[in-house]
């Protein structure tokens, strides 16, 4: 998928109040929207090069969106509003063999306990396929991506609901999108959230599937790249 507008590069001054980031953009200090509610461990270092785009809504208070950070020679997309579109585009293009062949794709479909599944794949001759997508940017060891970057009650709830779908006879897929370009493998950060890790083990035991893919981050687009080894 293409970025919504032309990339401009600046320098991160600070990220604060979860959804705000002050950025030096060619000598002008701007405040950009940071579409990421996580801790952003390792991808919010002050002074790092960042990529921003102009907001498409001219009436919006914040006129810029923070998209990417450059860290140690790598690039990571911190915008959690993008992964669902990246995965949807790849499914429709037939680039994910495990999720191909379905007659329809819908997003944000209600299911479980007052939740919405990121992607629901349906076909008359196959069980429904529920796909939950997580944006992964944490890497504490070279080449190794991890999730989550902070305790996540919401993420744990999603695992329980996928387990419920698997028990009902549907396909339930947890899709970890490693949205940085310097990792070749993936594991759970069980020291950060042991409750999430325990729920993950349970969900897998009742039939939840996992897929892990990296992305190819270019100055004008982000696309699905390749399947990564899961050390879990």
C-alpha cells in the first residue's frame, strides 16, 4: 500500500501523551499525530530520523501524521492504523497462501465479547476464517522481533476470543506483522506480559494458528515481504 501523501523526513524531539510527537521538520517544530497506543519501546528514541505525511483532512487539528522511524540503520512503521490495510492488500493479491481462496473479505466485523475482528474471510465451502492482526515493532536482540512491547489486556482478550472461534470449528489466525525491516525471526515477549504468553499457549492448544510476516518499507509504500520464523 502507498502512504497517503508524500513522505517528508524530520527529527524526533519527543513523543508524549501517547498520541503526540514533536518533530523538527526542516527547522520548523511541528506536532504530529502518533497513531500508536503502545509503549513503543525502542522506536521512540529522541533525535532519530522520522518520516511524516501531511494529514489528508484539512480541517484536522494536527496537520501531520508520524509514519516511520529510522533506528540503527533499520526502518520501523509505528502507525498502527496501517497494518490491516497492508494485510488486506496482500490477501487480495494472493500473496499469503494460507489465507487465499476465500470468496469474500470483510473488515471490522463484530464477534466475541463486544469486539470486532480485523479481517473475516468467508466461503460457502470452508469454515469462516477470523484474522486478528498485531503490529510488531519491538526488537531487543538483533534480528529478533517481539510482541507485546507492554502489558496488553486487550491483546489477551483477543487471544481468548480467537480460542473461542477455534473451539466452534472456525479458523482462528493471529497474524503478527513485523513492521520493521531488520528482523528474521519472532518470539513472544513473555517477560513483559506473562499473562498474554499464557493465553497464547492456551489458544494454540485449541487450534489457533499463527502467521508472522515482515514488511518492505520504502519511501512511498509499505508492502508485505516474507514469512518469518516463529520461535514459539
